[in-house]
């Protein structure tokens, strides 16, 4: 059984930083593409960042320069370092696993999801 456990969310003031973690189990971690999505109230789930086993990184344009995705294959963990946070970054952030092809941006291309962690940025 694949399990993804996100942590690190919380309340932060605008301009602040947070580091999210996602610990994976039940899969051969370094064989999969890992990604972060987020979903704000009343909005669709959107792609934030992705990282394949090669370590290349992919970001939603609006996150470039502020968010950094990384992975530690020895710890089966993917991270999302977020800085210069804005109130519009407030959302539930989800970790996801993709085993096959298809574009990073589409949530339907992902096979497994975590429960999410809430990030709230106050103004």
C-alpha cells in the first residue's frame, strides 16, 4: 500500500517561508516522479512543482524563484521549500506520485495522493 504523509504546513505571515515534507512508503521511491499540487477553497487543484528521479525540476510559472522542490531518495522524501509567501499561496498542499507518462500539470496523470497539509499565509 502506497502512503504519502505530508507535514510542515502552518500559518505564516506574508513574506515568510515554510518547508513542506512528504514521506513516501510502499513504493520504490526513486522510480517515480514526485510532485506538489495545491488547492485553495473554491478552486481547482493546481500543479506547483514536480521532480523526476533524474532530479530535474519543473514549476508552475508563478512559483518559479519562490518555491524549490527537492527529493532525498535515501529518505523516501520530497520537499517543497517556499519563500516570499503571499496570501494567495494559502491552500491545502498535496504530495503526489506519477508512475507513467503524461504532462506534469494534470492531476489526473497522478496515481497516488497524500492527505494534504494546510498552508495559511496572513497579510
